[in-house]
C-alpha cells in the first residue's frame, strides 16, 4: 500500500538514509491522494542532503497540495525557514519562522522548535540581543528536561552568535558544550556541526592546532554520510586553517574541492566564502588579477543573500588589491564602504579580516 511505502521512506529518513528515501519516493511518482505527504518527505530527503533550494520547492508543493495533519503543516513551515536560513535568505526565513510560531501556538512539542527557528532568524538578521535572549531561555528549558539533542543545537547557535560578537572565549565554550551534549544524545551529525563551529572560532582566535583537529574529526564523522553540505564545509574549513598558516598550495587544493561540492548543491553564500579564500591565496601569491576575479565572484555570490560578514571581507580584500595595484582612491572608497556596512550590521569583521 502507498501509505506503507511512505512510512518506509520516513523510516529511512529517520535513519539518515536520504538517498534511499528519495529513490523510493521518486518510484512512487506523486501518489494520488498523498501528494502533500510525498512532497514533504521528498523535501526532507533533499534537506538532509544539503540541497536547500530543491527542498524549499518540495515544501512549497507540500503546502499547496495539503498535508494530512496540523503537525506536518507546522513542521513544513519550520523546515522551510531552516532552508532559507541556511541559504542566508533572512526575510524568507523570518516570515516562515514567524508563521511556524503562530501555527505551533497550541503544540507543546512544536512550539519550542518553532521559537528556536525564529531565534535563529533573528540571529541571521543581526538582532543578536533578541536572538540571545530567546536562545538562552530555550536552553534552560531543554537542560531542565534533559533534552541533550535540543541543548546541543542551541549551544551551537549561541556559539555562532558569540563569534559574531567577537566573544571568542564564550564561543569556544559553547561549541565544546554543544559537542558534549550531541555525544550524550548519540547524534553524530550534531557533533560534527559543533566541531565545525569550534574549528572556525578557534582559527580566528589564533588556536590553529585545535582548529585543525576539530575539522579533521568532523570530516571523519561525515565521511560515510550523505550530507553533501557538511562534506563541503569540512573541505572549506580545513582550507581556511591551511591558508591562515601559510600553507597556500594545500589550501588551494582544499578550496577547489569545496568549490566543486558547494557548486553541486547550489549553496551560493558558502561558495562565496570559498571564492574569497581562493582570492586570498592568489593575493598572497602576488597574482592580483586572479585574486580580483575570485573576489568579484564572491561579491556576486554574497549579494542578496544576507551574508554581510562575507560581503565585508570581500570588500576589504578588493580594497587591498586596488591599493596593491596603485589605485589608492578606489581602495579608500571600497575600504570605508566596507567599514560602514560592518558597523551598520554590528559586525567586527574588519578586525578579523587578516584571518
């Protein structure tokens, strides 16, 4: 029966077998009377593989076709918001997260999850005070209830928030705690993402050995999974460490691997960071034309995706290339424009642009 096949697909997704679930679903060919559930499960398969734009499309089809229960409707809103957030689309993320909070008003299970996604959208928009207040309130609740998986996710979110605020000590502590709770929950994926966060903040804080160790551990955790986004993230993170240590050729190779993986899943903001990293390598090698080409590609990829830190880093790098090639007026204009943007969005990116 169709319903049995859909349940089988749901079980495969629960087990992290997104590819097998998608193949099963595609074999069913949008079963009549179950279209909403089918689109929702296909969206889940795509989201788990890091294919966020196709997942958004599937969730939209699920909402249009109708879902069998209110809980699926709310979960679809939450997951759609999460995909928009992953792509840096702040307005869409906020709109769907807000709708999810309203839809979950009477659900003791889904309400905290919807509120968590709303807090994440506030973080994306740069409202760190509101995001921090909501996240800490939810963290206390989950810790009281012994929900290690939820606590891990919130600590991961707080770690990222503290990094954006320049609070590196607090960020490192939060990411370590996130990994600890993920380990207690038996969630290897959450543990891997906590390690990504730990590697990133350790790097910009100048702790290169712990940064590399965190990325290596995370890469091993995702090696046998279907999470294409995580595999790309691992390559880019390790390349960042190598670049900052001056190991330019190995870093270049890592960025090129990351470029291929991010291109496959259509992740523009993260691909922008890869192009920025490549540009930094070419700049250090004195290959200014190649560097500028990468920085301009990065600027196009960041544009319109609410990745203001990436925009500021790129604009500062472009200013540096202009200056190195004798275009001082252009360099000044670009640099101070980047500075104004950073201050507008309450970022300290100009102080970490050397990393």
